[in-house]
């Protein structure tokens, strides 16, 4: 437990939301929770990122999307560096877990 006035919290706006992986992951999470179709939500995120002047983008959604059977989907556009030191330095990634209702 902390004393009163012992914790200070600062929050800043992201300069370019389209290039922030965490912001886009949260956006996708809320789209899926809102009931939007998976393909439509993912392609919307990819389009938003690419319009923010990104070189490339990839969105991967895996798990039980609809029904009992698990499945993985990849949505990408542009140029993606995945391997080596450049992949670690120049790519931004975020992971969010969403509990989808099973129909």
C-alpha cells in the first residue's frame, strides 16, 4: 500500500498513433470485443497503419475466433523485416489477449 500523494502518474499522448503497435493492438481488441468481424477489424488496422506512412505491417490473430475450432489468420501489407538484429531494432510489436464469446 502507498501513502496518499506518494504515487505520481504521468501520461502523454502518442505522437503518431498509427505507428504505435500497442495503440493498434488495443484498437483491434476493442473492435473484436465490439462484435466486428475478424477480417474486417484486422484489415482496418492494417490500412490505418499503412496510411500512417509505415513501411509494412502484419497483424496475426490466432485462437478460437468463432466456434470451437482454433485457427490462425495473418494479415499483412508492405515490407516487413522479421529476422536478425534489424528485425529487433526497427519493428514494433504488441500482444493483446481477448476472451471471445464462443457460439
